[in-house]
């Protein structure tokens, strides 16, 4: 069965709690069964032991997926993040790749689990491969504290690289799916991110830079800005992505000159002369 979140994040949570002298109590969803666990609980110990013993038969070794899910709300660019238990840090939605699963299909599955959306614009943009991105002592110390035995050739001893995808989704259509192992699944303004695990800050920086480079040609393939929209709404999205202001007249002239926009009827506001025009993306227009 699919463990719905990366075990390395669960173990890191225990590690952080132990360093802070706290007694961790969490809900772990494993094999579709919910367990209330603490650092000495037999069910948790057995679940982690089983995963360490069987993961090598189920998942591709040494590789995981991290996803950056972008949404736009009220002129702000948002990113979906997860918090585990009462940890002070958040993390990106992530997961492992089953041996018989295409890597893109694994990313789509992870995104569907987080957003409930099936049709999602998805782009692979980076591979995170620094040798020290996840300190190995985390796993050995936690397993030792839980009196667990790591197999000689165990799942956690290997080096992991992460294949990173960014997704552009309709903020309003996304159905955020909470699970028992998460205390919070929340949208954050890209300018106001909380502390993050591992190298997730660096991954988000790279995702934003790639989105800035891709936006002109990828926006119309996604649902980041649902149609129809006003020129003001389009400008606010661009300003949120590029994190700077644009002169209205220059922005409008530049976007219209691309031929990618089709003007529709005026937006009703009760005052015809002040109603802004609505737009949609022209199919195949670049």
C-alpha cells in the first residue's frame, strides 16, 4: 500500500521533537489504517519497521518527488505547504515512485492527493541532488531511540535525489485534502513562507524562477487564472509572479500585441462606461 507521505518527513519530525525534548504524539496513516502513536508506541514502531523492510520491494530506490503547487488568490501567488504534528517547520507535498509507475504519473497522483484535481498543468523543472540535502543521522538516531532495527541494506541508508515538479492550479477549484498525519495543509503567500524542511526553500526559489521564464507560454495551458478574466486581474497575476509592479498602459499594450488574448464582452458593473473588458486566451495564440 502507498504510504501517503514521505517517511523521511515523519522521521525528521521525531528527530526535531527529540532535540527539543518533547514527547511526540501524532496520527500516522499507514495501509489505510489510522493509529494514534507516540515515540514508544508499538503500532508506530511496527509501521516504520515494516516500511523499512518492504520499501525496497515497492518503490524505486534513491529517488523521490517534490511538488510545488502554485495557486493565485486575490492578486497573490500562493504555494501549498504541509505541517506535520506540531513541528515548527513546513514541507512541500512529496512522495515516492512505485516500481511499476511512470514518474510523471507518480507526480500526478501526489498532486491529486493534495488538491483533488485530476487535470493539472505539471512541469518537471529541477532535480535536487546535493549529497547532504537530508542528513543520514536523522534516520539512524530515530530508529535507535525507538528500539528499531534497520536492515543492513535498508531503505534509509541510501542517498536520495528528488525530482521536482511545479503545478499551476485553480485556487478556488482545489479541494485541499487533510489527512490524519497532517496538523495543517495551508496556502502561503510566496513572499511570506514559513520555515521549511531540508532544501525546500531552495527548490521553491528555483520553481519561481522557472515559472517567471515560462509564464508567457504556459499560463494559457493551465488553470492558474480561470477564464474569463480582466486585464487588471491578469496584470496582478504577473506582478505576483515577477514580484514587481508594471505600468498599466505598457503592460496592456505588450500583452495585446502578443495576439494571445481574445477580447470578450464588457464585464458588468452597473456602469457601462466603467465596465472593464473580459478576456480569454486565444487557442494556439502565441
